[in-house]
C-alpha cells in the first residue's frame, strides 16, 4: 500500500513538473515574441524620426492631457491564478466628441462673422460678450472643444496630422506588445504558482519517502535477523 | 465584473515610453499623476524607485512595464514585490538586450533547482 502511494505521489510530481516546464516554455516563447515586437517598434520609431526630424518624435510631443485607450481587466481565479485581459476602448467615446463639436461649429462661424466686422470698440465689446457666452457654455463645450486636446484622441495625432507610415507601424507593433504583456503577466503568475506547488509537494514527498524507506530497511533487517536465527 | 479597468504603467527610456503611449496606455490629467516615467541620463535612482513604489501603491495599475537596465538599478525594490498585482514585466531597451538570468520573476520560478529536489 505504501509503495502504491509512493508511486502515485511520484506520478503526480512528474505531472506537476511537466506542467511547470510546459508553462515555462510557453512563457519564454511569448517573451521572445514580445521582445522582437518591441524591437520592431523601436525600429519604426527611428525611421519615423529620420523622416520627420529628431525633435518631432520625442517626449516633447506628448499631449498635456491623455486618457488611456487600453484598460486591463483583472480577475482572480480560485486556484490563486490571475487573469489579465487587455481591452481597447471602443470608439463610442469618440463619437460623443464627434457630436459635441457641432456646438462649437455653431458658435465658431458666428464669432467669425462678428470678428470679421470692422474692429471698433463696439465690436470689441460684442466680442467680449460673445466670449462671455462661450465661457458660460464652456462646461458643455469643453469636452468637445478638447478636439485639439482631446484626451481620447489617437496618440498619432500628437505628432502631426500627416504622420509617416513608419509611425503607424510603430503604433501597431506596440499595440500588439500591450496585448501580449497581459498574457505574459498571467503566465508569470501561473509559473510562479506551479513552482511553489512543486516545491511544496517535493518537500512532502521527501518526508513520506523517508519514512517508507526507513520502514523497509527495518523490515529487511528483521528478515535478515530471523534468517540468521533459523540458521 | 463591471467597472473601470486598470492601467498599464511604464518606466523606460524615451523610445520605450513613446511607443507604449502610441499604443494608448498613457494617462495624464490635472488630478492624477501620470502612469509613465521617461528615464533620462540625469534621472536619479531615487526618483525611479519612488515612482516604482508609487505605482505599486496605486490600486488602479495592473501591469508595470520596466526596461531591464532600469530594473537593475532598483532590483532590491523589484525583488521585494511578491504580490501578483500589479504584475512587473521587465522588457529590453535599445542599448541593453533582455537577459532572462536577470529577470526577477524567472529567477524565482527557476528557484535554483538543486539535485536534491529530484532524488
């Protein structure tokens, strides 16, 4: 019975070890892909910098306000594993911003119409009143007025209206990197948990095999003694 | 589970941060601190460590991406982080390729297997 239990525990250990090795191999494979995608992204950024100019693709171009377009949904599972899911925001939010700028366009031409008139004191006063009106409307308009500083806008627009294809390729590479990062984060936790479980089982197995071997040794010694006595 | 998802933070050189911000992970507004740090030649190790610790303390960050050469500067802080969330991923940089032997997670996973473990 003890021998059977020992065999079962060894089989279980072997399975866990193989599972751990498989997950580690998977992790290393994904890491390799991640690293090559990142390098691809850098190369594309360098090409874009070459065509646009050194200072045109740098931290100076970052927007003053930005909202994340990617969010990670985290879910803790029963076996202490964690699931990471990278979700790219849909364009619904952008549609809201598309609708609201119509109010700007309504105001804009009127202001322009006023501004195009001769620049007299009365017009200046009119401008001030129109500015007051626009500032009153600011809370409604601002989310849309942020078209220039729209936090939800495509980050490519920070670098200009017409950006080279290489910058778009860089963006595409890094988007893939982001999705892969979520997978790798989850795999890391799986690997660490598997390692921990394996270590724990190995220790338990050492303890139980130690007892079994000593029991078997005692039995053998007893057999030898009884054989000697019979002789 | 409904609700706002968490963020991805990045600590890296200019190109790395630029790339990830192009990917759409950046958050920067008046009320909240940014979820990224561009590490330049004159960025102090203290600043890097404080930023890393601030990211760990935030409950809205799920993943922290960090260039491995920067991770080496604050290795003690990274090794001390044992929780699953936020997950820390070390990534290569342009001048320093990725070295699996230096990765905190892989070192813990490989756990210095000894021959006695397999007896």
